C-alpha cells in the first residue's frame, strides 16, 4: 500500500504538472526519455519499501486493498506535489528568467527526483518522519544515494545523451529549498487527510 499510494500520488501530480506547464511554456518541461530516466531512478528508491519498518499501529488489524481509498489519496496528495512543481516552473521562468530549454528541463528533472525521494519519507508513515517514525536503513541509504545520482546525472555522458546539461549551484539550492517547503506543506496536508478520513496508508 505504501508503494501503490506513493506511485499513484506522485505520478498523478507529475502528469497534472506536465499538462499545465505544456499549455503555457513554449517547450516541453521534460522530454519523454528524461521522464523515463527520472522515473527509473525514483523507482530504484521505491524498491527498498518492502524492507521498510512498519508502524505498530498499522499491524493492529488486517489491511485490504481499497480502491476508493487509493483514488481519494491520489486526488488529495497528487495536487500537493503538483503545486510545488508549478512553483518551480514559475520561479524558473519569472524569477531566474531561464529560457534555455536544456537548463529548464535539467532543473525540473533534478527537482522531481529530489522532491519525490524526500517526499517518500513523508508518505511512508502517518507519523512525523525522522522523529516519531524512522525508516529502515536501506530506505535512508537508497534515498541519499539516489538524490546524489539525480544531481550528478546532468554532469555525465548519460545526462548529455538525454538532453540534460550541468546546472549552477544556485539552482541546486533552489531545488532543496522548494523541496523543504513541499515537505512542510505535505506534512500539514497529511494531518488534514488523517483527521478527515481517519486513515493514511
């Protein structure tokens, strides 16, 4: 359920972001091959979820796959991640005045990986991550390593092959700054969701 809810909410949010951005930008915010590589990197991080620690409360009674709950979760949390994708788009276009296609796509490629891998820790538990609930070491290690990979890919031959370019440090700081804000808002959204629907994962 952790994996399914993470995948559906993040993917739904990203699809919404791409559709909205494509309607206003004079180019695609990310190419299909870039989306595939980004998804592959993020999926490697999700592959450690089966090894994750499970909160005791989750084991108190049997769980079943509830499609209605899954749809509700996707439609609630997906737009939260999409909102911050749009914050990145808006910042790049109006604040940083990024008009170069490759730079724009590279920054969003890296942001998507970083925000999804960090956001995974918000979604994996109904509690406060890192404080009330700690993930398995495998989840932490893979998240850190893959965030580093996501930042470094644009500086490699693989990045060049898929149309990415090296980006300045100020954009990397922006990526982490927006990710931090996303985590704060997502945590509040999680509390609202739990209070309203009396469930999380």
